[in-house]
C-alpha cells in the first residue's frame, strides 16, 4: 500500500491541509510548490503516489504529468477545480491514474490515494494470462508480445489483467471502476474510457480497430475468450 505521497501544489494552504489529512492516515508527505521542484524531488526521493495540481506557476501541469509518466510508473492523481472540466480528460490522457476535485473531501482524497496505491500490489490469482497474442504475468507485472515487453502503467496493467482474467464476458464500466480503481461511489466512467483508449494505443496492432479489448455497445468492454 502507498505510504509516501508527493504533493505538487503552489497554494501553501492547500498543501498544509492535504499534509495534515494524509499524515493522520499514516502517510509520509513531501511537498513542492512548482513543477520543476516537484520533478526534482521525485527524482531524488521516489514517492508511491504523486498528487499533482494542474495549475502551476512555472509550467503546465499536463507537461509535469507527462514527465512523471515518462520517468516511470509512479501513480499520479491530478487536482482540478471542477470534475466536469476538460482538465480531467486532458490529465488522464497525459497519463494520470485518477483525479480529485477542489475543495477536497478528506474521505474522498484518502480513498483515491489508497486505491492507486493498492494497484501497485500484485493480487493473488493466475500466474499467467493471455489476451490475443499478448502474454500477461500478473505477479511479475509484465506484458509481452513475441518476447518483447510492452510498457504499461500500473492502472493500465490492472485494467488489462482484470479483462483478461474474465475473458469471454463483458465488464461494465461500473464493475471495472470497482475492480481496478477500487471504489464505486466516487467513480467516473471517464476513467475507464480514457484508460481503455490509452491501453489500446499500446497493445493493439490497429488501435482504430481493436481486437484485444473490444467494446460491446451499451454494455462495456470485453477481451474475447
């Protein structure tokens, strides 16, 4: 489970509130006021989860998110002022795993941090799975095709593994939110849809005509059995 959280946020009051909220839950929290400072801190002291505000004084938060994603699989939870804003989709497309809105509800914030942290932990289950021509090793956290590894984020890997383990049946978006993101009440189907699109870009030979993760209109997603 996640134990260290890096907050990249320029508002000192927000940083203090988040720090107090997470420390009460047993997390170790480090802070950064700018994107550059946050990336430097992350390079020096890796965190289990990054909480990233998209409105930073020195650079676009989306670019910071992309830089974190290029550097490795560290889960990113973006901060936005409105859940229905374009920022949410843009942040997810930039590589974020989840989002939280201002003003924070402490219970929601800790639930999301806890959920993305759990995704880093392997589950008990099959030692190998297949999806199309992909070989999936759930315990090792790897996906390969013809011996070549395909790099996925932790959330993308969890999503693919859940679908592959239930090959042949349709998973609704709500079910995937519960199985992959670990909550239902706070869920948003955009999380599922954007992550499926990102996953397809990495695993499908022709993402415009997916064969591994397919859509069942009006129902959800399916890995054919």
